[in-house]
């Protein structure tokens, strides 16, 4: 039977491509882009999400003031990479608790191509749970659980920034040769 009405139902959401290069020293992993990020086509596209302010504090740059392409270039220059632990999943809305049928991203494949990688930082509990499981058996990396930058995790930004500061231990000053 055919119908002229479009079939509606849940749509499988997919992560963005990784933002890394051979200089990446720390990889920050989220769970899966939320609705605002998917609509904008940008990592952490919800202006209420504290990610760009938090990582800007770590890198010493006001990333919020930059255009999105400039933000990504500034991260790479600071030797910070971005990706998500979930390659695709079903999720109504943006809350991690609503994620269903998650397919894990191939983190081992990505990190194999990052010769300078020293640390993997998980942005929130869902990212840490899935990411740590995906990286079992990998040696030589420091794994860091960070408080979520999401506005749904309602701790003050200053409190989150204290915890995110540890990333700075792994990020070289881009003006100095490594």
C-alpha cells in the first residue's frame, strides 16, 4: 500500500566529523550533538552550552568571540581535538538520557592516527561511560572525566571551569615548539 503522506518516526542522528590533526594532544569527547548543534551544523551550537567558554579558559583565548571556523582552527592550534563517543543514535530532544540504540564511534581508529595524543577528556558522564568502555585496553593515555558543559548540568560555570582546567596540563603553548 502506498500513501501520499510522508512516513514519520524517529530519525537516526549522526555525529559530526572529528576535528583533529597530527598535533592534537588532548581529545575532548562529547556524547552526541544536541538539537541546536545539529540544526547549526556546529559542535556545541547551543549558545547556552558552556563548552566554548570552558575550553577558551583552558586555551587562553576568547573562542566565543570567533566565528565557528576560527574556533575550530584555534582549537587545533592549541592542540585540542573534538569528537563524540556516539557515531549515531536515536534521540528525541537533546538530553543524553533519551539516547537509544547508540552506535559507538571508532575511537581506537581515530587515536591511532594522533601521534601526539596524551589525554582524552570526556565531556559529561555519558561520554565517560561510553568512551571509557570503547578505549578499554588502550595504554599510554590519561583519561579525564569532566563535568558536562551542557546547561542541563546546572552547576555554575566557574565550578565547571575549575575542573576543566586540568586539560591545560596537556595542551602546549602553541607559540612554543614541542
